[in-house]
C-alpha cells in the first residue's frame, strides 16, 4: 500500500480561522493543538480569513504548521461594514452608551463586524464554496483529547448539522431586542419552525416561541463544527436578513453565538444538534473537560483537569441542554462515549475558573461588575489591535 492510499477519505470540509496578523502566535498555538490532537492523521485543509491582507510573515509561519493545504482569504468590504440602512450616527451613540455601561465589547465596531460576518457572511465566502462542513478554530484555544475519528464524517453519517462543545449564558444587555425580533420572525414564517425543534434549550417552562422568553442559553461559537448547508438554506438566509434589517448587530451588539444558537434551536430537528462531549477544549476563560476517568483519562486520551469542567458551572447551560434532550445523556454520542449522569448535578459551588470573580450572577444572566479591574481588561472598548 502506498502512503497516499492509506490516507482516510476526506469529507468536503475545512478548518476556518478568522484572525488578525497581530494574533499570529496565538493562531500558531491553536493550529498546533488541532494538528497534534487530530489533523496530523487526516490532513484537512485550513482556510485563514482576515479583513486586512495577511502579512508574508503570518502566511509563512502558519503554513509551516499545517498538514493539509492552507489558503489565505480576504473578507469582502460589504461583509465587514455597516450596511447602508444602518444609521451611523445612531450606531456610534449606541456604542458609546454601551461602553459607558461596561458592556463587553460594547464600544467596539470591529467586534460587531466580526459577529455579523459569522452570522451572515462566512458561509457565502467564495473560498468556502466547495465545502459542506467547517470547523471553526480561534487563536489561543486549546484541545486536550486525542480525536481518533473524523468528526466531519460523524456529522455526515449521523445527519448532524451543528456541533458544539461548551454552552453558556449570554450577556442579556448585548441582545435586548434579539428575542422579540425572533418572535416576530416566527410569526411571519411559521413554516421555518421545525416541529421537533430544540426550543426547550432556549426557552424555559415548556413555553412556545411567542409565549416564552429567551433564557440566554447559547452554544459558544468560538468552537463550531457545522454544516454549511444549513446557513445557506432559504430558511436561515431569511432569518439572517430579518435580523440584519433591524440594524441591531450595530445598535445593540448581537453575537453570532446567540444568533446561530437560536436559529439552530428553532429551525433544526433537535437530533441534528450534537454535543462533542469527547473534545476537551479551552477558550479563555472556560474549559470543557470530559469527566469519565476510565474512558478519557486512564486511557491517556485526555490531559485536561476534569475538576475544571465548565459543564458543572451554574453559568453553563448543561441543565437546559439535558432538559431539551429529555435527559438522554450525551446525544448522538460516538460509540464508546459514556453517559454522563454526573452532569445532572449542577454544582452550585465555586466557579470553575477565573471569570467567576469578574462577574456577578443575576437572575437574568451575568453582568460585568463596574469598576472591576479584571473585567476592565475584558472590555476591549478601543479597537487598538490590527
Ligand atoms: N481579522 C480579524 N479578525 C478578528 C477581528 N476581531 C475579531 N477577530 C477574530 O474573531 C474571533 C473572535 O474574536 P475574539 O477577539 O477572540 O472575541 P471573543 O472570543 O468573543 O473574546 C477570533 O478568531 C479573532 O481572531 C478583526 O477585527 N479582524
Ligand atoms: Mg476568542
């Protein structure tokens, strides 16, 4: 057998990383994690995207780390700027007001471009045209468990559309009118609401979309393994356009995470959503670490600290997710991944990590504490970075 014929059959899939030149070394670190834990055995391609041209140094120092092809693309201007129906003056005032209230990224215009890009433009980028699936990777993220199977094949064979690792509460102050807008959309387009949807993940007390409020639960989209077909569908396009016409990606600060999560939760069959429980992952400040010792730790497969598993944190939405699944354990799990009875017991004890000290819980979710030094570091109000 030649080396080539031993290679696994690849799906039409790619890693994508939106990244700035200034994040080169954080990007390198993430690439290396992905290659070491998974891709060195598969060689999927990497697509790097930027709103500015990539520097020769960035290209040189990332290309050397990937085991598949690397492509470097530019985001078109209309996918990274306020659309003409947005009142710029009003947008600026809203940003100033949100910055004054210490809302995370409240004063940042580029953060808003980024969220709108992931919500409505990534999947239209010409460099993604040939792909069915993508795995989103952010700079400065870590992977802790060997992945011995192909998650893209898993998605295709099991008819999965959206895969996540961490779920949690959104800051309500960034999405004040998002849910009422979704409710209006659902009234205008009842045909797009799936009869076997995952609404129980995002709405409490068995309520329907029009009666219930949003509980702020969402999938943390800095990690996503997803089907591009869904975002390209008529249903999602109309959903995105409906949201975008409000201008609230700019007047408020709607994140791509709640936008993707709400869309997936109302428009997909709940069985199309998959929790990659077996992928140990960290994006500051939260870690998902698979807990069962025998399978994940005694085997040497993972090296994260299971006591730092964010799933148990009250700020996580594990409880709501399990409720939506009918408490079935890890849904659509890959063979050999154990049921997680331990996740039933949401630990009300200390938070798993540092952000807890920078946040105060409220019944509605979380707000940054004004005057908190650590929190101030999280408030990148100025877009200082290239
Ligand atoms: N090229 C480019 N990438 C950006 C910009 N802002 C954010 N990103 C990328 O978008 C992703 C999310 O941004 P990040 O700062 O990590 O946001 P956070 O994870 O919500 O704190 C990361 O992959 C960043 O590299 C930008 O202005 N230009
Ligand atoms: Mg990030």
